[in-house]
C-alpha cells in the first residue's frame, strides 16, 4: 500500500510582480501592502515575478527577507535572468515557468493565481519554506556566523579564519577566504555557492576539503559545491 497521497491543492497562491530594482521603494511598498492587507497576506505563499532586467541576486535576497519580516512566505520566483534562477535554487525556492495567465495590474500589483496543474511536479513541495538569514556586513577573521534551520546568504567579503555555518545551504556573493560549513545537521542536499572562491575549508554534512592553496582552476571563480555519492563536487559556473 502506498504511503504517500498526491493531493491537488486549491489554496490561494499569490504572485508579486516586481517592476523595479529600487529596493528602498520596494521595501516601503511591501510594508504598506502587508499592513493594509494583513488578514489576506499574513503567512500567504508568494511567487516573486521579477521583470526588471537590472535586478540582482543580492536585491532578491533583501526582498525575500522583507517578505519574511512582514510574515509573507516567498515560495519561488519567475525570472528569465539566470543569476536569479541560480540564487533561487541555491536558496531552496521553486523556479516557476511563464505566468499562467495574462498579468493584471492593480493598485497593490498583486494577482491571485491558481495552483500549477497537478501533473507538473514541484521538487520543493515537501520543503518547509523559510527565508534565508542574510548577512550584509563583512565577516572578519575569527568571527562566527551561524544560520539555524535555514539557508545563509552572504553579501559581503568573508575574511580568512572566519567560520560560516548553516543548517542549510550557503550562498556568498563576494570573495570568501574563510571556512564554510553547510548542512551542519546532516543535510546532504545542502549546497555551497561562492561568487569568488578562495576558501580555506568547505564542508557539507560533515564531508570536508581543506585548502592550503586554492587550485588555480577554482581561485577567484564562481563555484558551486554539492555532495554526490558522499563526495564533494566542485563545479565552475
């Protein structure tokens, strides 16, 4: 007898169309939206549809954090920009295809859509979504940063000797010289992304590799690390 049932959901899923990369203006608008429509949007699942071609991964990280602060839950994105798609995947968010229906603008720039068709599998449907912890400041030598029960996003440089630890995945958008520990509670699906790789040590779920000297093929490159058959895999992206 099967232990799993697939159930088609009918709950509302909202799309937040982001028309600008002005994060200050977006923060103000989201705060206002959440305050004026609290009953509707509190704990509501939201897809971020990014239309601005200038939108960057660090701005997406800020947007996700602001949604979390306003008790809204980012479950995925729609975007044609590969940088944002990669960030979403590293952060455990779903990546949706084109809009299911023509966009309809209104005062709060929100459209309610139906759940995607049941036959389209969602690889993240069993994940409890939680916004990543975002570190905007530089992490200095001998400092420690830890993200409990969530992913970790680093927007500034990590100096030599610093320890970066996450229960989930780690995404770093500046140079990393310190030590990176992802999946520290045994999550073998955790990943590490570094925009400019110069790490002293990387570890996923206890499997680690130490670098006395970073190989030339990895040094200062954009690198993604994951676990395959119990071994660390390094990919240049």
